[in-house]
C-alpha cells in the first residue's frame, strides 16, 4: 500500500485513494498551473492506522449507529465524541508517521520550520456531486513534524463530526468513511480569494465570478467578511461589473505562527486587486476548466512577490445536471422566469447567493447552538454561517446573513440543499425583526416586507395533494416531471404544479434502509423484513404528497464498485475492469433474484397505500433478461396489484432494435437516460476527464437515437420521457424533444420553471407553424 504520494503522482483516477482535494491538486499540477508543492497521506494511511490502533471495526459500528441517530442531536453528539476519541486513541501507525515526516522534510525549504497547511481530503469530498464545503477540518501554519502529525489525526477525527455525518448521509454516502489528508506548502498571501468559471447563482456559464479579500483566503470561504466581487466575461476576460466588499479585518500569520485577525481601515474606495490581476486569475481558471472539461470552483492566493498560486479546485456542484454531468456550454437565460419579489418595502439588500423566493417569519440567531429555536419554515437570519449551521439551514425557508460572499460556506450549502440565500447584507440582524414576515429573493438579493404572493414552500396533505399551479405558469401538453432521490423535499415539491415524479432514484433510499450494508449481508443477518419495512416507509413518504400523480421508481442501479463500498460488499461483489458496462441493472436482477425480490416487496407494500407508484427497470440490454425480470415482478406481490405501469430506461443502444419487443413483453413506458445513452453511442466514458470534450448529449448521432426511440414509442402506443437537465438549460434541446413528440421530460426540482417555459415556447412555435402550413 502507498501511504504517501506527491502531487505529481496523483490524479482523478485515484479518487478512492487520495480523495477529491488531493486528486484535484495532482490534476492542476499535471496541467502546468502554479500549485504550491505538497503530498497526500492516502486513505490507506488512515485505514492502516485505525487497524493498527484496533478501532476500525468499532468505528464502523458506531458510525452506523450515528447514521440511525440523525435528528437526535444529543445521541448524535455523544456518538460523534466517542468516534473522535477512538481516532485520537489509535493515532498514527508508526510506519505511516515515518512516511509522513520523510515527505514533509523533502519539501522545498528543508526540515522542520517549513510552513504547511494540513487539509482534509475525505473520499467523496470535492467531487462533482458533493462539495463538503468547510465540513471537514483543515489547519494552517503547521511548522514542525509534531504539529504535522497532530494535525493529521485531528483531520481524521473531523470525519466523525455531526455535521459531516449528516451531510454525508444527505449525499447518500453512508458506507464506512475514509479520509486522505493533503499537506501543502503555505502561501503567505497578501490577497486571496475564489474564482468560479460559471456564475454559481444564475448558472450563466458565459461568466466567471472572482472574489477577493486582503490576507488569507479563509476570510472569504468562511463568510467572515464580504469580499470584492468581479463578474468577468468568459469570451475576453473583461470585467463586466465590480462590487466592493465590506472587509473589517484580514487574516494574517502572526509572529507566533498562528492566524490572527488584523483590522482593515474603513472607507476603502478601490478593489483589493487590479483589473489586470483579475484577468490573469480568470485566464488561469479557464485553463483549469479546459483541462477538466467542466466548470470549476477554485481557490487562489497572491504572495508578497506578486505570484499567483492555485491552491484548490473542485467541480461546481450546484451546476450539476442531476445525472452526473455538467451543464457547461449552455446558458439558461430564463432560470428565474415566472418568479417575482415580494410586493412590500425592501428592508435589506445583499448579494444574491442561492436562487429562489421564499417567505416566512424572521428568526435571528447568533450561534448554531441556538438552531433548535428555529421553527421549520422560518427565515434564518445570522451574522454569518459556517458548516455547523447545516441542520438549521436545511429546515429554514431561506437564509440571510450580515457577512459573506457568494462563495462562502453558507452560500454553497444553501445552493446544494435548495434554500434561497442572501449574504453580505451588513445589517440583516439589526434591521430585521424577530417574528416579522418577510420574503427573501435569492435571485436578486432583496429581503422585502410581507410574504410573496406565491411562496416557495406550500405543503399539501396527502389526501388532497394536487398541482398548485400559479396563474402565470404556462400550460404544456408535454408533461413536466421531477427527478427525486429521497423523501426530503417530497412534501414541498408535491405541493407545486409538477405532473409527477418521472425518476425516483432508488440508491439513496436503498442505502439508508440498508444502514450502509450490502443487501446480501442484510439477508445473511436475517434482517430482510426490517429492510423491506424501512424502504417501504421511504417510498410512501415520497408518493403521498403527489396524490394521484405518477411516481416512477427506478430500481437499484448501483454498479459493482459502488456495491463493494457498502459494508460487507467486498465479500459479495466481483472486481470489474469496467463496471460502467458490467454487472448492473436488469442483468443483476436475473442473477440475484433474492435481492431484487426484497426491493419488489418494499414497493408492493408502499403501493398498497399509494397506487400512484410505478416501477422502472434500468440498463436493459436484451429481450430475454427483460422477460425474466418481468416474470420476477409477476411472481411478486407487486405483480398482483392492479394498475401497475412498467417502464424501462433507454440507456443501451440495443433499445433501438429491441423496443418493439419490449412493448410486446409488457412494457408501457420508456424513459431515456441521456447520459448513459450518450456514452454508449459515442463510446466515451461519461466520467472521463480526458475525453470530456467528446461527451455531447446534443451530438447528432445521440439526437437521432432519441428521435428513433420516441418515434417507436409513439408507434407502439407507449409513453416516452427523458431524464436530464438539458431541456431546462438549452431551449433548442427542449424544442428538439417537443418536435420529436416526446410525452414528458423529467428534471431536477429547481429546473421545473425554466423547463416548462422552454417547452411551452416550443409547443407554441409548433402550433403557429402548423396553423400557417394549413392556412397556406
């Protein structure tokens, strides 16, 4: 096992060894960008140390208990402390410590005294699906080997904090947590900040956003100050707009080697960086985006010699299209269409940090320890927020802070959980009044008196749930469905005017019901009934708010590498060279019918109360395996229920040939998984960074395949749908689908308004063209 790897030795192909932060620093180094030197203690170093300390099994067991305790703050806190104590008790295995010290002493600058940052790089962190912004620990100004080893252990222990456990569970990361640690030479920055290669608030991929503060960058990423903000044109890197921040202090390294806050003189009338510097940073960021093939969120720093360094990069999680790929290259100019601010007086203004409009009663809090005082649906108003506020933010209707920029932790977390957010208001906690009803517009940065005419959150009872359509929303013949992965926002979304759930992903709910264990381990332990009951309850929570509107549940499509990561998975799962096209989907059900039956039993149990639930089979390759799967459904309690619709995902190109036979076998709906279909038609791994520019869901070959699928579905009398974000961000793509005659599209909840607008416009154009053709 490798316990220490230099940046030049790692890359994205080693994510499971060095984590997202470590892998990205390796990629930036390989791309020739200026990265401070350093190395990574791998996840194997952590695992070996916990094994050596005799605590790894107990850690895993306690972590499972902590997952079950989410929502019980007292028990979660106790379990978290217990796990942190175990990590500190185990410490670093002697051979791992020797390797770390040797690597530290080999850094430029010599032996003890080299100043480094020690930063978490947990497996799953800084990925395309989860930022972990500020969740795990990082330590700066580490100046000798004893401090280094202590900081590494504290990084490891932070893996078990309540906020990290909760965030990981929310992202479906419930298997044994592992952590690599980055050790990187410190930049004594005069100015530092963030650069986004797409606007993280509006989604505009034609703009970059640069934020800058004096001193160390922690001041901006933590939200402790409001930075200078520059919006930059991607075409020529010219500055389109500049907003001066409000920096009351800078963070600097003191003579004692620790970070200190140093006051900044008031009344500054010029930005902390020149236009030329902003342009240089923007061009570096664009080089990184071209290397990765998707928009990036990057940290930069300028030293006393004027050199610009890139110290971190990660994908912008909030631009993800919901199916694993970036929406780079298209611009949604109608993202906030149909929305409007409250009609009352503007009380405070700040930076638009997370889009959406929501109203509620103000709740002013000054510490995350006071989070229990916030009633679900109130507007959280705070001086600033850090990751400890995550459980409170998730319950809030909206978030307003005095300080912070659009790249601070509060903004990133709010965007990820779908909560409107306004930061940097300066006076929110003093100008707003506890209990007052306000409306927060996260798209304009305004907080107004009174509640908006159409609040974002409106919960309907299961018995009466029906679309709550706004009069301004266009009506479309093409149905607009949503994609969901958990029950968390089902009540909120079910109260809106969506036509149903076109894709209910199984993976998160399945992992939760399994408590992070492999399904065969659950069967072996005799706990099948508990799993079926837990999954059925989750399915019912999703289906209930949608009333009679369909909820289409896609059965589990974890690949072998993902199943291996579940507890006990290595005992049951084969190792495959290419799991993307390996033992997955429909074929897995044929070979492991006992596992599939548990899922079918859970669905049947939930459907007894909610007959709007239906089933969809993923990754169908051939007719015979589909027929065998349908036999398994028929033989289960689900098969004896009336009104069940059976869908297949169209992800494998063989569907172009087999779809009529699938219909004959009993399928009455097809949903196009555009990402898998694209990768298999174009022969490019959808997760490949090297070949990212080849992956194009709008390639003529892909569009022709989609057209054939939709046409065959229409001729065979079944419904057709497409799951993905392209119809919401690309009006032309939406029009292609409408002209093909697709019956529905399914998108992420925050993309419904834009999608409905694009589809409505396409349908109107089609009607006008038809009318003109007949009149002519």
